[in-house]
């Protein structure tokens, strides 16, 4: 059985850890509220803009050249993997990494055999993970989440769009965590480029039955609306990941705090038992010494 000093030192250590995890949980909760507000405001705008973009692409149907809607034979693929800059957020990062690896080994296995799959990591953890495992990592964007703004994300989005436009990549996928609620994050794999036009179904009118009015012109819509919409879609994915990260960290730190509480209960019980055993031993030694003195006299 451990002595009293060892148990007491461990109790102090676990108590300090519990205070840290509790503080981290509160910080994550505060950041989560702000992140959720941002993504809640962004979602309707992004969804509506994406719907308009798909309708416009279907209506134009090749009448006007759209560099971001060109479908080419897939030889080079770019996977944009969004992670976090810091750890202590449970399985948040590992789930994204597993989805990316699954895409490389299954969806793009042929391209991967011919060195046609590249990784664009957003977040320090993704950069470190894929760099150490000999994946083809390009231009990592680290420390983006320290001060997350549209301008920072736009830089990454423009790099991806320019790379696709110059035919450096034939397809671009986004892999990130979507925030469903505080405790649940869903890994999403979305086709970012080429731009997918909305398919025409029996329930939807065909192109010939739809009359779109373009103002000031269809060319302006293609050259201005489509790039802006793609940047907004990219920004939304990063915001979703940011909110998911804080939710995952809040949940992980809450569980760590609870586990520390359970461990403290066990340690305090062990401390009391050890203390009782020490007191009993001392009493027995005193009684034994008293009896020895009595027998000598």
C-alpha cells in the first residue's frame, strides 16, 4: 500500500489537473457560443447562394464558359483537410484524418498509385499528421484559427481555385467536421470543384421551361457570382470545423473533469484507509511497548 505522502501528492496533482480541464471547458464553451453564432448566420446565406449558383449553372448549360465547371479526366486530385491547430479535443482530428485516408485509399486509389493525390492541410494538426506519413502535402495553412477571418480563408480558397483553373488539379474535395450539436460532429466530404450543376428531375422544370433574367449580364454572373459563391462555400466549411472543434474540446474537457472527480474519490478513500492503517499501527506499537514495560516491571 502506498504511503500517505505519495497518495497526498497524487491527490494534489489530480486536483490541479481537474482545475485546468474545468477552466478549458469553460473557455471552449465561450468560444463555442461565438463560433455557433457565426455559423448559424452563415448557413442560410451559403445554402441559398449555393442553390442559386447551381440553378445558374444549369440554366447556362455551357452557353458561357465557366472555368470552375469544367469537367476533365481525373488525374490529379486535391484533398483540402480541415483540422485544428491544437489538441485536447477528443477524436475531432482523428475522424477527419480517417476520412481523408479512406478517400485516398478507396475513392482515389488509382490516382494515388500514380502520385496524383495531394493534401492541402488547414490547421497545424493536419499538416503534422500528413507530413510525417509521407503524403504529398502542399502549402499548409497553419495558425489560421488564432484569428479566423474571411480574408485568411479567402487566401486559401483563391489558391485552390487558381490551381483548379490552371489545370494543376482536376478535382478538389473538402473534408471537414460539421457541427450538429455540442456533443456531435459529423465528418463531411464534399466535392468543391468542378462545380456541380443541379440535376434536372421530373419534378423540376427543364432548362427550356425556365426563364432566367440576368442583370447586368450572364457573363457578369459567371465572372462575379460563381467565384464569390465558391469562397463563401469554402469559408462555411472552415467555420463549421471551427465550431465543431470547440464543441469537441468542451465535451472532452468535461469528460476529463468528471473522470478526475471520480479518481479523486478513489484517491481520498485510499488516503483515509492508509491513514487509518498508519494510526492503527501506531496504536498497536504503543500498546505493545506499554505491555513490554509492564512485564519488565
